[in-house]
C-alpha cells in the first residue's frame, strides 16, 4: 500500500485539485507498478496559519509530503531515483508551479506488517493480487496456498 499524507496550507487545494492530484498519484502505482488502485491512499491535511514551522519560523507557504510504501519495496538506487522523479513530476502542477515550498520523503514498511480489511495481501504479481486489482477490492483467499 502506498499511503501519502500531504500537509498543506489551509485551503491550498480545492476538492477538484485533491481529486486530480489523488488520481495522478494513483497512476504512479497503477501504471508503473501494477498495484490495485485501492491500495493507494492519499490523505490531505489542511494546516491553519502558524502551525507549520520550518527552521523555527512559521511558514504558511510550505507543503510537506510523507509517504509510506508497503506493497512494494524500492530495491535499487535507480528505482528510488525514478520514484522521486516521477513523484515530483506528478506533484509539480499542484505545488511547485503554484509557488509553494515543499519537502517529500518515503518510508518503507515490511509487507508482513500490513493487513487490509483484516486480510494478508497476496504476494506481489500473484494471480490473487491481479484479481484484487481487477475487482478493485480485497478478496479472502487461502494464504497457505499462495
């Protein structure tokens, strides 16, 4: 599961902006990694003035993006660099091109520390994961048989 938390100045994004950016983020994982769409979660957090501080000073023009990757790990420096490039390309129209300061980081959590709807997600690229992607929802299965 990719989980994105996007901390923004209050009212930085309209509901339409949030939907468009969420779709752009989801496309990273569907198009590049073949993940089920429902794996991608994006949470927007509007931060009131004087609640984001950078270097000890209030910064009301700052966007902070925190990602957790669980469904896949980025094994090489090349893959990590590609992910950062693609993420920044998707973010640019909403953040960079609007003049916001920003920062982004990615944490990776071991897949065995993740459940969705109480289910152990199927192995990457397995037939069951492909079925989950097709159905766009988790489907119970026999973990021992996978």
